[in-house]
C-alpha cells in the first residue's frame, strides 16, 4: 500500500519520463519527492481516494516536466512550511510550482480547490 511519496522512493529511476498513478491511497507527497527524476516529462495522479497533502517543494528540480495532472482526487491540501502539516489549506501558495519551468499543461480540475 503506497501512502507516501518521498525523496527516496524514485531514487534509482533517473531516466523515467512518465509516471502515472490512478485510484490509489496516497496521503502525502513530501518535499523533493521527485528530485532524482530529472527526465520526468509527465506526472499524473488522479482518482486518489484519500485526502492528501502536498508539501511545498514536492516538485523541486522537475525542470523538464511538461505535464502535471492532478485531477479528480478526493481532496488536496497544500503545506506551506516544511515539516508543519498543520499549516495547510486548499489554496495554492505563491511559488508552489516555480521549478516547473518547462510546464505546458497543469490540470487541477475536480479537486474543489479555490
């Protein structure tokens, strides 16, 4: 059962270009979760059945990411400060996606975000 995406999970997959999850139970995406995925171009997490939180910096170093798809999830919360999951809300903080300089498509639909 995969409940947390953290920085060690994808450590050896440096050449991975596409990563898709559907109908899983992720509860947390940690800071630097994808830092070793320098070639990642497409990330998709949809139909997640759990309320989950995304830490500020979760998408750090994804300079080649072109598509980020996070749609039709139960609820998403954004954590503003590291290690403080009590400071989270449904509004995307400024600069949350700053490292995604190649991003062409962002889909956050059907998550009830503000």
